[in-house]
C-alpha cells in the first residue's frame, strides 16, 4: 500500500516516523547512537558546548522518507533543527517535500498520527485545485 504522507517526531535521542494514507499507517523508530544535545561545561573549556551530530541517525530518518510526497517534522527543542541543518547541507532537495516544522512535546503514537492527518487535511485544502 502506498503512503504519500509522513510525520517525523524527533528529539536528540530518537525518531518516530509514521507513513500514512487515509486508512493505513506504518511506523518506524530509530535511536540515536550519540545524543546531539547541548553539553554543559565549565567556563574556560575549549569547544562549542555541543556534542557531535549523529549523522547516521539523520541518514536513517532521511532514508525512511524516500518516496514520500509530503512530510511534517515535529518535536521538542532543537533536534528537528539539527536534522534540517543536515538536510540543507547534504540533501537540499528534501526541503521541497517538507510541509511544515512544528514544536511538539511527547505525544503518543496515536496522537501523532491524528495530528498529522488533521494537518495534511488542512494543508490539502489550502492547495489550489488542479485539473485531473
């Protein structure tokens, strides 16, 4: 079954990706090998205060989105922004299919899919009608 829409919820530890259509949904989870969150350290220590990005984690997310016509990116804090930086640097064409980026705490899987379906219904209503 074809799923043309997806939603990615991510933070610095994991990503939950759901591909869906009106009646069906498939989900995947990926865990980051290294969290890429802010690292607190003492004054005078050399470094930017960030751990290195886990590019393999980002690449798993991007691979999962192949063939998706439109996708949403949601999540708390800056994890989603780090993914966008990776996309902009390595795969800028992925931005064309990104329908939106939203802050979202920690929803259940069902809440996440419900949110995505409502969001895409609203997005689809805003698109111009094209003849078949």
